[in-house]
């Protein structure tokens, strides 16, 4: 079996804020918006995608994800400037990545990272 892409599905009750987070902070493009589901795509790599689904009436656990960027320091500065909730400080880890964790509008923790 060959995997073409992996797309995390995020459940949200904050669709407008989610749209802003994924487009304005991460720079993804909104490829599909049906009101109850949105898919965001990287223009540089169309197989890199995130889907946000309208939160159902019952509690649904949200997935975690990692986003590799080319300049983690610039991403961190942008997150700070936008007042986003950074829940793990920018750190160079012993295994060779520099990263920080930021919460998206839904409380999902996104590991924003680059190889050191």
C-alpha cells in the first residue's frame, strides 16, 4: 500500500477563528469550504493538508499534529506577535529539532518545528 497523504481532522466550534489561524498564521490556502467542513492546503505541497470539521453536539477528542516550517524562529516571532497561546517555549531538542507548541483556536496543540 502506498500512502499519498496524511490529513489530520480537527473538530471545531470556532470555524472562523480556525480559518484565520490556518490561513493567516500557517499560510495555508482554503481549498474547500462547505460550511461544516474546511480543507486547507499548502500551495508549495498540495498533499500537505488539514481538515477542520464543525464540532458535533457531543465531545470528540481532537488530534495532535506537527507542522515542519523552514524558519521556526520566524514562526515563533509571528505567533508571539499575534498573541497566540504558546504552551511550550521555543527549544532546541537533543534529538535535532527546534520547536515550540502553540494552541490553535480549538485547543489543539500544534508542534511547530524545524530540523536544527
